[in-house]
């Protein structure tokens, strides 16, 4: 009878130990998941990251280095509705229906009226290829008010 009680006691002890380990594992998993969610919730300020990308593109002005069409598209998206910024895009290369390379002359986005700016934006977005090289020139007219002229030329 003593052996029976001893084996029952060991079984109860082992079961209790496994239960405590399981509950501890669940609590540890929950706390680490909670920390992960908090970290993701804080996240990066994507507006700041986007702005720094735009600023780095603008810093390419006058360096003789080329920017890609993706950077031009980002600039257009960023300044599409900013009436203080005039943009001129020149020599956009595009493929026509027969897959021949054509050059679109000038697209100017400088109106104070949003619908006119939107029309120029839509035209530029239709023709700009993300892998084309461009040069950029930025003229600061009034830095305090953010008035500038951005000239982008296809290479």
C-alpha cells in the first residue's frame, strides 16, 4: 500500500510541475507578444521617413548625379497639391503603342488651382517610367514660405 501512495504522490507532483511549467510558458509567451505589439505600435513615423527621402532627393540638385523615375514619382506625389511649389518635367522618355521610345516635351505643374495641378500630375504619372534617369535642379524662391521651382530633366 505504501508503494501505491508513493506513486500517486509522485504522479500528483509531476502533474503539478507540468501544469506550473505550462502556465509559466503561456505567461512568458503573452508578455513577449505584448512587448512585440507595443514595439510595433510605436513604430516609425512614416511621414518623417518619407519627408527625409524627399529632402535627400532635393539635395541632388546641381550635383550632376542622376535620380531615378521612382524618385520623381515620389516628388510628384509629395508636391502635387502644394501650390507653393512649381514643377517642370522635361524630356520624359516613354514607350508608345509600338514599343518605340518617344520623348514627351514639357509638363509644367505650377498652377494655384488644384484641378489644373492634378491634370499635369496625371499626365506626368502616365508617362514617367520608374527606371529612367533624370537630373534635378531646385531653386528656392522663398525658403520661409516654402516657395520653390523644381526642374526635372530626363537624361
